[in-house]
């Protein structure tokens, strides 16, 4: 409580649950400043796959080339280090799914989605325009947030989804009101994510009907927004909804969604 009181004087801290002792934390166990040992299934927003203070990770961070990367903070899109292509190839592409041969690195999940949305919109407009040459009207109108340079495109998302809390992706997050309240949002389509009956083997007919209903709604929403002048340029969906509830969709649902896209 004393630490929280100090922090509250400096910054907004309503989300703080505890203060960790990261010298004592080890593996899957987080130790707080009061000495409580907690089995950690949060893992710093799923960013600690090997747990706390893993000796091999600790050793790797002591290597001079890694210390220099942390110290000098290279702007990788402008001034990458000479070893950057090899790192991408050996570290990330080495575990990439078959057929995926390109990678873009980002700082966090929200900024990854933000840039994915931007790339979707750019790709969509490139297809519509037929070239990468911009008109004078497009260049001027985008500077004042108006069409045709700033087109009224949309991204379709699903009820219960969580894709981040930054301004753009927040329009596709629908898990908790506290993330969204008081923040302006885009008028983008929101479809129903399948909610199945369990056990699955005893409710296959009902769950297949649920898939068909949700896919039909997706198609209807795309048609509706296209006719309203807000074309759906892309669809964002989680393989498993977790923040919005433990919701799993079938392979058939995702295959149907891909076919619609």
C-alpha cells in the first residue's frame, strides 16, 4: 500500500494489482514485495514463455552484442545493425509457419494490429486504384482527414474480441466497457462470434447451425457496409477469444470466414 501510494502521486495506477520482486521471482512463480509466492498464469501479458530469471536468457542478455542493442536502441526500420537480417532469418523465420517468408517486427500487440489495419487499407486502395500513383486531390484531402485521400473503409470484428487499447484497434475491441468508454470509435461492423454448446460431440448439429448463422451474419454485414459506402477492407478475428471469455470456434467456421474474405 505504501508503494501504491507513492506511485499514485506520479501516475495513474488504477490497474496495479501488486508490486513484484523480480530478483526473487523464478520460473512460473512470481514473488511480490510482501514475500507472497504466486503461481503466475498471467506471465506479463503472455510475454514470458520461459518464466522469470531463466539462466539461459539471463546469460544471452549479457552478451556484448545484445547489450549494445539495448543500449543504442537502433531504429530498425531506418538504421538496423548489420546482424539484423541474420537475426530475423534465424530467430523469427526459423519458427514461422510454412509458407510465411516475411516478417515485420513491432513493439506490442496493439501496434502490430494498428499497422496490420493500415496495411489492409493500403492494399485495398491499391487494388481499387490500380496503381501506386496518387492524385492531387487524394494527397490534399488526406491532410484534412477527408475522402478520397482518407477513404471511409472499415474492418469487421467480433463481439467479445480484444485486439488492443490504442485508438484505432479499440474500435475492434469488444470485451469490457472500461477499455472503451468515453473514447470515440469508428462505425465499423461487429459480428457475433460462435458460442457452442458442450460437450461438443453431443451438440454437433446445434454447433454447426451456430457456425452457419454467424457466417451468414458476417456476409450480411459486409453487404450492408459496402452499400452504405463504408466498404469492409478486412476481417480481424482471434483463434480463441480469451479476454472476452473462453470461446473456441471450429475449423469449419474459420474456413468459412476465409472463404467469405
